C-alpha cells in the first residue's frame, strides 16, 4: 500500500508540474505590438452637450412655501425655506419631480398617501416648501410629508 501511495503522489506531482509548464509557455508568447498612431490625425471639436428636461423646458419661477404656486415652478432646498430638505420642480401639468431619484417612486407616494388617509390624516398639500404633506389634526397638529419632513404646530 505504501508503494501505491508513492506512485499516486508521483503521478499527481507530474500533473501539477506539467500544468505549470504549459502556463509558462502560454505566458511566454509575445504580445503583438500596438499599431503606430499617426501624428497627422486631427480630431474635430465635438459639439457641446445639450441637456433635455424629461418633461420639456424646466421652470424658472421659484415655488412658494405653501400651495399658492404649485405649477411650473422649482424649489431649491439649499436656498429656499430653512436651507434643508429636497429640491424639486413641478411642471406645467402639476407633475412633481425630485432631484433625488429615490423620492420619485409613484408607488411609494401612493402608499404613503393611502396610509395617511386610512389613519384619518388630512391632506395639507405643501408645508414650508415640502410637498405631499398630511396632518393629524387634534389639540396640536402633527405634520408629516413624503420627503421625511415632520413638524408639530
């Protein structure tokens, strides 16, 4: 049995060495030289990139902090309100688009609204520049908006 084990180990060692030898031969094949680049080639200047808004032309009028101007406007969260929150624009048809793509999921928006309505909350629209806000009215009102804004009044 010792002889059988020695023969088996010898055969395996030859197989490993043979595999290493073939790998070295494959690496020894020279790589083809790259083709020379002609110095006479001139590249034309590319035209400037043009951004096309998904719904047409982007609005230039800032949105207000309440529902008075809710169409064809933009909200720059860094410069408007308290400087916090999420920037968005509302097109001429009233479609809301956040710059943060995570907040543009229509299914999540609908589930948020249905959950608040089922719990008896009232739709308050825009509160301090935050869209899709609901309030639980009582002794004090608790306000929650889809973008995560919360406030008590």
